[in-house]
């Protein structure tokens, strides 16, 4: 029984334990149609249409196990955190609760973002557990990430499990610390993947050259490198550019001796001055920068002053001011590694080009085209985007068919539950339903390249 079924991560997991799906619900037409293709089940559409106990009793078949990755935006750190008060999505937990109340399956597994455990000072978690206990279930909750199961993706998620017969038999699977490597999921027969845009390629080359030029004896910053601060001297500590523009509406920063991003002159109109202050510092009404921003600005300016001998020639060669502002920033997350940019997993984010060790992929989210992780040439033969099929491997979804458009596929994969994590939990939970643990258990065995 797969509620909020998406691509069917729960279905894949329980299939492997020889379960048989009897009902699924998914509102998105593309995913609903794919569910039929992949699993042969005509999924129900909107769960809100199961609007009374009678309708639930009539349409939802009896089942032993209910699974649901109910929508997580209301509880996610990335959202506005309205939680249960989100009338669109937050109340969908209550729909799960209604179905449990009416149908009383023996077990359930619910999945959500880990922030649900901290949301509203822990009250959301307590409320969920109490409500499920009141239905007669023993309930437990834990969080896991696929990398703790030998899969090269860090993606922490909370799992609530429940059993009507108590949980004395149940133990959570162990978390493993063994390192993982992204190349386990890389395919070598990749059909022509979407080309990397020229400006993105140049930005990677530019930061690759930055890494090459940095003396090997120099520890690279662990703070984000903001090249636009190289040469800047505009005020940011006691006053901000916006503060000056409010105080001196005609002259602004003119004739004050300050420099803008990349050391540009500020001797122009206010409109010109705005374009020469980095976007992280030019927002109107921003009269006081938070401490983290002041720290990053200071650290970048000090770093530049101490390293001008090799940074100035780099600036002269690449003119980073001509790149999009997010391309002017880099996050080096590979301290201590060789500095060949093609050894790494790269991701273009609003916060800059992130350079990551090839041990894990960035957590899958609904990537936009630009955010899809890029594999360095030494990992994939040539620089290229990770494909949806490789991302499906990160979610352990086997050979299921994915949405035809890459954007729809990345979105669905970013929402999916990791089937291997679910399987590890389910085989310990579903006591009496599946063969005893010893004969089915898929104990820890790291994922290896499949192609
Ligand atoms: C977090 S995802 C769960 C993904 C799923 N566990 C998987 O492995 O792919 C939530 C899913 O619920 C669907 N959904 C949201 N609201 C719904 C509703 N009212 N009725 C049915 N499905 C809904 C979304 O389209 C989305 O696919």
C-alpha cells in the first residue's frame, strides 16, 4: 500500500521482499501513469478525494503494510515550515492517519525530511507519535542516510515505523561508516548527455586554474571563496552600502575612497554604484549584515591581500567579473585532496561552484538544469552531467522507467525514497509477514558499479 507513491521507492523495496502491492495513490499524472507502466497498478489520484471513512472503506483494499512518504515541504528547512498549519500539504499526514484508523494494517513505514523531528521545537514529532499510538500502534522513529548503507549519496531522512503487535521484535538496521565512492553508480555507456553550457565550462576551467595556481603549501579556504570581494573595500562592518545610499542619497559612495567588487571604481551615479557592489551586499534596506556575511567578506578580503601575487594574474587572465555572479564564487569541499578540478564532483549552485570529493553525490533534489551534478573528466572520461539513470541508481530504484523529460525525472528522483534503506528497515519490521530475517536479509554490502 503505497501512498504518495511518486516513482515507487517503497514499492521497489517491498517487491524485493516478495510483497505484493494492492493500492497506490499519486496525484501527478506523469508519475501516476508511470506507476502503471512500472508496477501494473492503476494508482488512485488525489488522496484528498478519500474524504470520508465510508469512501476509504469502500476504495482502499485491506492490506498488511502501509507506506507513505507524505509531502515534506511543510516540515522542510527549505520551506516556510508551516507544518500541520499548511492547509495544502501539511494536513496530508491526517489523511494517512485516517486510512490507518479505518483499515488498521499491521505495520506502517512513513518517511519524511529529518527536520520533522525538530520542527516546532519537537512538538510535531511528539504529536505524530501520540496520534499513531492512540490508534493502537507501537511507534518508533530514527533517521538514516543511504551512505550509511554503502550507497554514495548523503541524504538524511526520518523514518517512523509502527506495528500493531508491538515492536519488541524490532531493531533498527545498523549504520555503517565504510566510505563510498560515486563511481559505483556511474555508467560508461552513457548516450550523448546534455552538453555543458560554454559559460559553465569556462567557469570550471577558471576555478580549475585557480586551484592550480594556489601554492601547494597554502591551505585553501574552507569558507566560500567570493572572488568579487578581491580588491573590494566598500563598508560592511559598521555601515553597509545601502546605509550610505540612504544617508547620502545624491552622492552615495562617491568620493569616499571605497572600491566595489573586483576593486571597481565607485565614482559614478548611484545606479552605477549598485551594479558595482556584489549582489550579496547591494540590496536596498540592508543596513546591517548578519555576522556570517561580515565574516565571509572579511575572510575573503584578507585572503586576497595575503595572496595577491598569484591571484592578480589569475584575475587578469579570466576576468571573473564577466561571469554570472554565482559563477564568481567557489566552495572547496575537498580539503587535503590533489587540486585537479577534474577529480571532483562539481555542482553549480546559487552559492557558487561547489567542488566535492567523489565519495558521494550531492543529495538528490528537484535539480534545475544548472544544478545537476557534473562529473569531472577524470571520473567520467570527459566532463558531463550525471544522468537520471545514475541518479536512479543512487535511489536504488533498479531498472524502473523514469519520466521522459530529464527535469521531471530529476524532480521525481529528488522526491523519491531510497529503496535500499526502506528494504533494510522493512525486513526487520515485517515480522511474520516475510520469511525470517536470516534467509532474506540483505545485510550491508556496498553498492558496486552495475554497468
Ligand atoms: C515526497 S514524494 C514521495 C515519493 C515516493 N516515496 C517515491 O519513492 O518516489 C510525495 C509525492 O506525493 C504526491 N502527492 C502530493 N500530494 C498528493 C495528494 N494530495 N494525493 C496524492 N499524491 C500526492 C506528490 O506528487 C509526490 O510524488
